[in-house]
């Protein structure tokens, strides 16, 4: 459900983004990259990145739903654990989403958001198969 919401609404959010908003998102991506380099958890910054992407919509219901999804996601990551390589892959994926958003490429941004969920599905499958 989260994947459908994010990939479906990214274009509308992009239409409302300002240069200042994009700069804040890029700062969050840079923070994520720094944390990955340090081998530190990304969950809080990852959540902030996604919140910032959709902030321009001003949709409180969407913000609340995303918060609930993040609670579940955090539990999955706590159970599955994160390796340094996956931290870097996660940071890189967010950089790629941001670059598509900054370029104004709606289809690519949506595609990259969809791809972002591959890792989540893999983590869930790994937990189920333990």
C-alpha cells in the first residue's frame, strides 16, 4: 500500500516543490550518505526523506499513514538487521530517487520509488523464511 501511495503521488508532490524544498531533501540525502559511511542506522533519516518528499501535498492523512508504515518498517529492519553494504545501497537508492525528483522526471522518480521497495520485500521474505 505504501509503495502504491508513494509512487502514485510523487508526481503531484514534485509539481509543488520549491528550490528550497529540494535543497532540504538533498541535505537529508547527504546526511543519509554520511550515516551509511559511518555504519550507522538510517531509519530515522530515511523516514524524514520520505516525509519531505510528500510534505508539499499538505495531506495530513498521508502523513499519518506513512508514520504507521514507518513503525512497521522499523520493526522489520530491527528484526532483519542491516549490513554496511545495504546501508550504502539504501543511501544510493535515495540519492537516485532525489536526482529523478530534482530533474523533474516523474516517470523515473516513480520507477525508482517502486524499486526502493524491493529491499523491503526481500527483508520480509528473509524473516518469514527463518
